[in-house]
């Protein structure tokens, strides 16, 4: 398997918006309330803006010149808590592996990269909302249920 994980740049925003649309089509049972083109444009603007300002980090797994999977890490700061005295944490989102690349350990590889990225960014905790398909990946990486989401406390 010649898979390579790369951090996405602003120039990858169109690809990320396309993959997010693929993911939503696959996972959502609800009908999109706006035209898909508008949904795509909102995502495109999000990725362009948030990658540029550093508040969103996206990783893409490449198989040659084909994007196999993507992930995202929103960097957030909240008032400090006893569990998180800095208040800085990450929220994992936009985890998507295209069907042809599933069941090859790619999601776990991305989660490990996101954990390391969050550590480098100074996050004390990581949160996420897991789909039923992805829950076991996160549990194997150390995440535990927390107030309806999943959480991993990072060592200092």
C-alpha cells in the first residue's frame, strides 16, 4: 500500500468540499434543505477560510494521485476547566474514507496523525462525535464516551 498522509492546504479546498459532499450523501438520512451546489459552496468557503487562518487542519490520505480519505481537526479554545487548564482542545470532524479504500486501517492511521497534530498544537483534549461505523476505531485509539460524544485526554 503506497498511501501517504499530507496536510491539506488552501489549494485542496475544492477536493475537501467534494469529499464532504460525498460523505453527507452517504451518511445523511435527512434531505439537504438547500441545493447541493449551495452546500458545496458553503463547505468550500469554510475550508478556504479556516485552513488559511489555521483554525482547521485537514489531512488527506493519497494513494498515488487519488485522494483515498480525509479528516479534520478544528482547533478551539474555551474557558479553562479542571480537566483542561489551558482551555485549548481539538474537535475531530470530516473523517471520511472513500469506499474503495475502506477496511485497510486508513481511519486509524488518520486518527493517530490527528492525535499527534493536536499534541503539537497544544491541545489538552480531543473530542468527536462518532458514527456507528467509526466508533470502534476511536475506542482502539483511546477515546472514551463523554457527555454524548467521545473524548481523549492528551498527556501534558
